[in-house]
C-alpha cells in the first residue's frame, strides 16, 4: 500500500487494486494492519484461484502434451527416477511451434504433492 499523509490522517492506495482509503490518525496502526492483512488475503486467494484453474490431472501421454501446450500445471504419475524424468522432458519437448507462448523445452518436474 502506498501511503500519503494529511493533517487529519493518511490516504492509503492499494497497489493490487488501485483502491484509495482515507485512514484517520486515530488507531492508524490497527487500521494499517487490517489493510495489510486484507491485501495479503486477497493476493493469496487470487494466486490460489489461478493455480487451481490452471491445474490438471492426467495419466494419458497425449493429454499430458496437450495440457503442457496450454501451459497447465500437470499432475501425472512419475516413478521418480532420473532417466524417466529425462525421457519425459525430451519426449514432451516441441520441435514445431504450437503456440508462441507454449513451452518448447519440455516438461519439468516441480514437486510431488502431499495429497495424491
């Protein structure tokens, strides 16, 4: 939040939404703490929503490659062996441009979810 001082209080502007709020000098610390907590919660919920909307689960190789072209976060079976990981990366790499923004380098393993 960007804060501008005035004699009777401050004007806070949220960088994530552009919304301005005038906060009185009385209880300013508590008001700012509430504002910062709201900003945190809103940003977290937005990121969580975007992650959930872009996550897909598959065990089909063709669907895996299509989802990868759509820039999805994919949960798929994986044995954990380095040679298997290398094969997935190599075989999912694109030699032709499907979409300018689609990854061409192939899939990367990121992490193993707790809930499977």
